C-alpha cells in the first residue's frame, strides 16, 4: 500500500519539530508521499524548505481565507513568484470561510480571485477551502471556468446535491478523518457517489485525528490509513485497490510521481 497525504500542515510546530520521526512513522504505515500546505507567507516559505528536505514531499502555496485581513499586496506578488518553484504543485489552500469570518467576506473574495488568477497563469491546480460558503465559492470558481488546470475541494463535507455540482464541473473531492466519525453517516453516503478517479485522501494534520485514534494529538500522516480503510469499505474494494486508485488520482492531479 502506498498512499499520499494530499493535504498536511507539516510546517506547524507540533509536527515540524519532530519531522524526521513523523515521516518515519508515516512511511511505516504505508503513507509515502505528502503535500504540505502553505497558509500565509511564512508558512509558504517553510513548506518549500521542508519539502526540499524529504523525498516524495511537495508543497502547495496559498493564503488561507482566515488571513485575508493580514495579506499585503507583496504577499500575493510573492505567491506569484513562488508558483514557479519546482516543489510547488498547487495553489492553496485558498477560498472562503464564512463560518468563522476571521476576515471580512469582501477581503476573502478578493484574495480568492487573486489566487485563482495566479493558478490560471501558472497552470497549477487549486486546493480550495470552503466553509459555510459553498454556493459563493462555486460561483467564483465558475468565473475561471476553462482557465484552471484542476480543482480539489479539500476536507470535504458537502451533501449529495453539492457533490453532484462539484463532480459536474470536473472537480476533485478530498476526504479527511471526518469520514470515520460516528456522526458522519451522511458524509459516508456522499463518499459512495465519488468515483475513485476523482477522490483523494488527506489528514489535514495536525487536526482531525480519525477514529480509532481520535483522541491522539497531533494528527499526523501515519493516521491516514484509517481514513483510507473506511473509504475502501464504502467503495467495496480492497485497501490495496483503493490505495492504487486514489494514489494514481493524486499523482495525476498534482503532476507528481512517487
């Protein structure tokens, strides 16, 4: 089994401080590739530096909607420059978060559009964060129809109707450990709708430890296997077959090879 954790915040202190051990445990568990995610300028810089240290690690660069209020024009320019780095395989995570509204919604919209423009110019896929903002996120993405290389909605929590809309646009869907939670019956039904060639898996670590290690902190890439097992059962395939299919999907999406 060879899985790729397609969305991990490995530059967060609780993981970066023990990076060698985290990666060793991940490989032992069968998770042998990682995309570490930038959320602001500092995290982007650290993501590229960390990805340079490890084989089969890549970085996504972006500014999280929470930080829209703090983003300067220079940060967007820096992202545009960084998009050319060989270790950058996607723009993001970027998007809209109208649940917490840590940044004004208009600022979030402006920053989201700016990052989608960079992705279109660079020919890179986009990792999208959307929370309590599904319709508007899709509307803004529609403004870039035909311009974006690819799109994944990460940490997916949509319903069946939203899932059909995502799939109809050709986008990908990435599931976290939330799929393993007792309360996630609706999401498990949704997962059955998503073809394996449009599905990816992630930890979103250091958050969202899956069942049966939900009380373990921080979450780390080795725990991805629990999410994969649940999804394989839902799709009615063996874990090995599931791993082969979603890893191939991840490699196509990010244009990477293990």
